[in-house]
C-alpha cells in the first residue's frame, strides 16, 4: 500500500485522473492531507464513503510516531520520532522573541561524516520520504499550545538536505503551497554542508533561503573536519555561492562552528572576510555543542568575540548563535543516541 501523504498536489491530480475521478477530488484529498492533517482516510468526511473505500484498498495515511519529548529550560523542545521501518529521527522547536522555528531532519542519519557532528558519527540509514518530512511538521503542530504558531521551518536537522534533493524539493513545494502548509518562501531555509551541484539546482528550482555550513577558511582544515570538501573544494563552493540567485532582500547565511584551536584564530577570521567578498551574506558564528566522544572543544567566549569583531570590522553582519537546549541534548543525534543507549539496557520506560 502507498502512503497518500507521499503525493504532492500535481501527483494527486494525476492519481485521481488515473482512478477516473474529476480534478476536484485531488483538491479535497490534498486539503485533508496537509491543511487539515487527517490521520486516516475515514476522517475525510466530505468525501463520498464509496470513494474512501476505494482509496483504502490501495492507500493509507501514514505519519511518524513520537517516542518522546524533551523541553529545555529556555523553551526549546526536541522530539524523537519513530519511522515505519524502525528508524529514528529528531526535530526541534526553537522559540525566539518574534518567531517559533521548527528544525526538521531530512535523512535518518547522515553519510557526510563531519567530525564535529554526532549525527555523522552514527552513520547513514536512508533518505526521508515526503510523508515523513511532512510528518515532522504535523507532529510539531500537534505539540503546540493554544495560540502558538510555527513561523519558520529550517532544514537543518539530521542529514544533508541536498543529498535527498527530490523529496526535499517536493517538501518545499508543499510547505509553501497556500493549499498545503502555507508558509512563505521567505520563512523556509535549506542548510547544506556544501553539495555544489545541489546548490546550483536549488537556486533554479526554489526561492528559499540558503544556509551553508562552511566552518573553515582553508581546504586543508575543511577537508579534515568536513570530508565533503574533498569532493567539492572551497573554490567550487564559493563559486556556486557567488552565482546563487538571491531574490528580494535574501542573503546567504554562512554557518561557522567555532572549534577551539582548529578554525577560530584571528587569521581564520581575516581569511573569512576575504573569502566571502562579493557574496551577499550574513555570518552565524556557532559555539560548538560538545557531545560524548567529540574530538573538539568549544572556543572560549573571548576568542569567539574577537573572531566576530574582525568580521564586523570587515563590514559583515555577524550573529553569534546562542546555544539552545543544552540541557536536553539538543545537538543533532544526541537524543537518538541516548534513546538507543537506554534501549540497549532494556530500560525503555526510562528513556525519556
């Protein structure tokens, strides 16, 4: 059987036509799947029962199962979800003064192996489907308090979005469709470790925000901490960013995780100002969030401030991201790692 939530609107139009139904059926089903967030076919009460019975022979509406939720003292909420094949993913709700951001995963695990990332250390299982990506949004909405509303969606969780390009693009289309989830394209951000062909395609296929995890100013350092740089070195990456189409007031976000004595010197900061020349961007400096077994340490606040001052003096907009959810294992992969560690001890009731 096929999951109905794996169909975009155009795909549903084609499906309904193949079933001998009129186009309005696709509108009805699509509305129930993404706007009204039905969890079963029988919940589609304005659709004839005879047609619902036809659908149930070959289709179902699948979602994700929330295994547990952790809420930080700063309001950050992280939830661990179970997929139909037993894989586990993490998503995070991040409250700020003027927004509520949902950070979604796009893969179960990650194949890129960035050495400062716990998700990469745990290996790669598979890409997420459209239904699973949408399921993260639906699960997050179900946990909101009355009056709360998700304002932004960032594809920055587990996995590399551009390595799951087809499903991610279909997800973006549903996110920004007024008949789907209805988010503004200005409120959607795709983060990448630097898959150059995907960056070039995204600039053509979607009008969303782009964030790039750069984290180094030389090929040598970046290749050590981010093996993807060996395939797409910095000259190629910077070239793709310089040619990336930016609409309206959009800027590319450069994400830079500060690792003590690795990429946080003043010379690194000066190289970064030169490297990004000609790119309309803002820079997010991210204090490293240590995890058990990590090979790196967090830069001191003093060194981070000095690094940021060089960038500010160079004319860049610089933001130092505040650590969110440190008390709930908010770094990608940590919550899943804890759950599996507890499960191996046969203490599932204590996992959360």
